[in-house]
């Protein structure tokens, strides 16, 4: 297993299927690595040095090296592909759509609506991901030092109404997630099932 590669960025290629291949030259050998598309935003330019954490995926007809910006992201990818019905391309899509912290937060809090915003992830698949990984990720996130607050948000029975209202007002999923985590630290509100109160507090926080 190749844990990571450190070398010079030789090329970056994007395909019509939204797949991004990074060619990393290490000791005069060029490794083609399929990376999470959002990683490209944080990489240095061509000819610069980069360290990519990797996972080698072996199938009967294909061997693919997947690349990530951190060991935690790579490890989350491995957790995702352990779920029945989740292949490596769908795992990459989840990481690209939500990012590491928001994806962990969505799984730990059972936010299937947010998970199903990833292309190819339906309601049943989102439920399966949350069901199979919720407990594992609750423990793993602490070991990995990922700071999320699974309890700081509306109860499941009003969560969708709160999120849909805020989405309709033009806020993004990331903004909504951050706002609900922040205002959920309020002890009185965290125990409340008042949809309007959650919405008001979230808007107030987002307007700061």
C-alpha cells in the first residue's frame, strides 16, 4: 500500500465526467492519481512540489490510485467505500461535494438530506451511509482531531424544515450547517423544537 507520494506536479487533467487526474513525478517516475476535484484549488502550480495521500484501488480490470490532501480525508474515503453500494467514484463525489468536515458532520448527525445532494446519492443510499458509519465516525473524528458538534443542531423532526427555509432564503448548505452548529450551542435553543426560533437565530447569526 502506498501511504503517500511526495514529488513534483507534472500535469493536471480534467475529463468531461468531472474526474481530475494529477500526474506527480516522484524520482523520475510519473504517477497518475485521480484526486478529489476540490483539491486542485489548494495545490501549488505545475513544477511545484506537493504531497498527496493515496489509496490504491485494485479491481480485476483496473488499478487506480486515488489522491487526497490529508490523511484524514483518505481515511474517510476508505470508510465510505466500506459501505455496501458505495464505490470509489461515489466516495470521491461525496468528498468533493461536501468537503471533509461537512461530510463527517452530515453522517454523524444523520443529515441524509445534505448527503443526498451529492449526484448519484439517493435517499436510501444516504440513509445507509449514515446508519453504517455514524457510530464509527463519532469515534474516528475524535482520534483524527476533526472538530464537529453532532448534537448542536435542531432535532431530526424539524431539521429539514429549518434547512429548506434557509435554503429558500438563498443561504448555502455550508452556511446553514455552520449557523445551526453555532446557534445550537445555546442551551435553551438546543432543547427547543420550535422551527421558527431556530430559523430566526440562524438568520441572526448569518447576518452578523
